[in-house]
C-alpha cells in the first residue's frame, strides 16, 4: 500500500524492516530516549499524544494513559527509523 502525506510518498515497510526498526528503538537507553523525545517529538506533540490516549480511554488511570503515550512515542520513533534506514531492494526469486 502506498499513500501520500504532505507531498511525500510512503510505502509500508516489509516485516524485516519493521522488526529492525522496533529492535533499534527498543535498544535506545532510557537517558537517550528522554533526549530523543525532547529533541524530536517535543512537548506539543507529546500533548497531542496524551490527548489521544485520554480520548481512547477516558476512564484510564494515569499509568494506563502513560503506557499509551509511550506506545505512540515508540511508534513515532520507529517511523523515523524506517524513514532514515536505507531501503533494501526486494530479493529476486531464484528459479
């Protein structure tokens, strides 16, 4: 599936690239993750994530809302990782 957003065409990553991005983001030390959140996401977008999390679970406690925000942060960073990683050409089938 290909979609267009802000004049950029994006293709869905294959499973291997998605898993690689997940592993890369999961391996970021907590201190560096905090800095990435500050530098790349910022308070405005964190506020949007928090509002979305509260909208998804208006009766959730703070801890559950924080988990949802954390998931959104990781997804955002994964997308950045996917955008910056070189795309591999699909493997050619051998006959």
